[in-house]
């Protein structure tokens, strides 16, 4: 079992190469596949109340885990194809969001950042 992002990226790359699937992995195709998987994730919560969305049965939790994994794998694959370091990109985005959503203005609120300007 892999437990680091780099190990997982290598495992995914090997999986793709062994099946000769890189030819199908354009950023467009991967982004579309990721959105399909994200939609399948959303289906598990459609029509649930807020409380129900927190209280998943073991079976439902496993199914949600599968959809999360599918979405994550496509996200990781897109980052490989485009040579984007996800950790770096996430850190940069968090820093940008900290500027857009200053604690003193955003704490406890769900407004869009444009409301703070």
C-alpha cells in the first residue's frame, strides 16, 4: 500500500503505462472524467438532509470512498499530464484565499470574497 503522494503518483503512472492509456489522457478527457466521478459522488448525497449527509452507513461510506478515490485519481492524473505540483498549487491557493478571505472579515461567514472589498 502506498502512503505518500509521490508513491501514489508512481503507482498511477505505472498503471497507465501498463495499459497503454496515456494516449487517452488528454487534460480535456481527464477533466471530463473527473467531473463525471464528482457527479457520482454528489449522487450519494442528493436529497439528503445536512444531518443525513454526516451519518452514512458503512456501505454508503465505502461507496462514497470509492467515488472520492476516483475523483482524486483523475485529479492526480491531470496534474501529472500537465506537470503541476499539486502540493505547491494547493499551498499557493491557500495563501491567495487567505488574502481574499481575511479572518477579521470572513470568520463565521460564507460570503463570497467580493463581498469583503
